C-alpha cells in the first residue's frame, strides 16, 4: 500500500485504484488483447453490468 502522502496525491486526481491480486488476475483475463488498458476493461465490464441490471428490471 502507498504512504499516506502518496495516497493523498492520488486521491486528489482520482485516477489510481488499488486492487487485490485476485482482482488483477481477473482483469488480466478479461482483456481482449494484451495491450488493452485496464481502464478500458473496467469501463467495458461496468457497461455490461449496467446492461444486465437494466434487463432484470
């Protein structure tokens, strides 16, 4: 985990998250190609989850 100062710095710009090893492995498996960024994977998964929730209603 980062130091308190480093965490505060990241918290200000809201661009960094820390995930568990299991989460990281899951995100790596979800990549459509090796060079795809984690951000794109997370955005795609969130869109899919929203879509599924809308269909359930």
